[in-house]
C-alpha cells in the first residue's frame, strides 16, 4: 500500500496548477520508546492543505527528567548515536524537495511560512539549491511565532491542522498513548498512506462541498485524480514508471535505521564491507 501511495502521489504531483505559499513545520512523535522522539518535517499548501512531502529526523529527548530518567537517557544515547543537526539537515532536504516540485510544475516563486525555530534559518542559509531563488528575488520567508493562537486566521493553520489530523487519525501519534511506532520505516509508510488518503480521497471541507478533495483545491483535474485513485486499488504501480521524491524513495528502500534495532551507520558499514571485498 505504501508503494502504491508513493507512486500514485508522484504521478499526480505533476498536475498541480495552483501557485500557493508553502507552510512547513516539524511534527513530533516517538519511535521504539519515549527516549527516542522524532521530528517529521511536513510541507503543506497554505490555502489548499495539500500534503506535498515530508522528511524525517531522529532527535534527543528533552524536557525535565528525573535522575533515573537521565541515566537511562544517557545509556540509550551511548547505544544509539543521534545527529545533533538532524532537524537542520532534514529541513534542508525538505526545502530541496519543494524546489524540485516547483520546477516540475514550472513555478518560479517560493513563499515559505515557518515558525521561528533557529534550525530552519540555518537550513535555509546552507541550502545551495535555494540560492538560485534568493538571487533572483523569488524567495520570501515569513516567520510566525508558534505561540500565536492556533486559529484558522493563523498563517501556520495548514500545519496545525495536519498535526491535529495525525493525532486524531493515527493511533501511534495520539498524545500519551501506549501505541507507538516500533520501526521508523513502518511509521513513515503509514504516514505516506495517510498522505494519499488525505490528498486524494478525503473531502476538503466536510460541512460544505464534500465532493472536492485537497488535490482538487491544488488544481489537479478531478478526472485525473479519480483515474489514479482507481489504479491505486485495481492495478499494481511500478516505481520504474516515474521519478519519485528522494524521501519517498528512501521509504520504499527502507533506508531509515530504527533505534535499538539498526545502527545509524549500518548502511555505511555494509557499503564499506562491500568495497573492501571488491578491493
């Protein structure tokens, strides 16, 4: 199902015709146990609430801890290395993905809304692909305080809305739940399946016109959307037919290591072993 959802989403991205600002934020959850929180950066259309893409970052547990919890946290961090620049790197990857989507759809203006997290500003400065937009004057970054009321008038409403949907519809992301993801790749597979449902099946506004979806609001013709929704259920889609987003390709390849299951250096170590054998 994840493969079907990713490939169908890749096909449909090419038909987006709206020129809207993008809102980005990090959705925080956990994997394995509460000592391994993660940050799933999401890119959502400001006006359409269309879910464009996501990237993943494993982060360290923060907040007030007892002495016992601190010692346990230290033990886990010695067992599993966590990159302190994970959020910055994953956000930079998300920006590159958005730029590629804009180029596919012949858009040359990127208006980005985020909160005031310093990692976002650092990622934007370090991203080389963004320099082209900055130099041409086609990039505008608007920062909004995350402490502003989460109403529909808040410029960050699109990501706040998606946060609510994740907490409401996906049991592993419910607050104070004992149901949480055990494997990073499985968690992201469930997320991209939900992305497909949200964009192409769920109504844009339940109380008003129930026939319009978020993809309709993003300018994707309804007949093309219906065609790929039918193909999702009736026909096997192959990834060789389309160029997918980098993060989606990683999810299909199951490239993300899971805490206490896989080493974050496992793929590097395996490649080094193969290179030594070849040598």
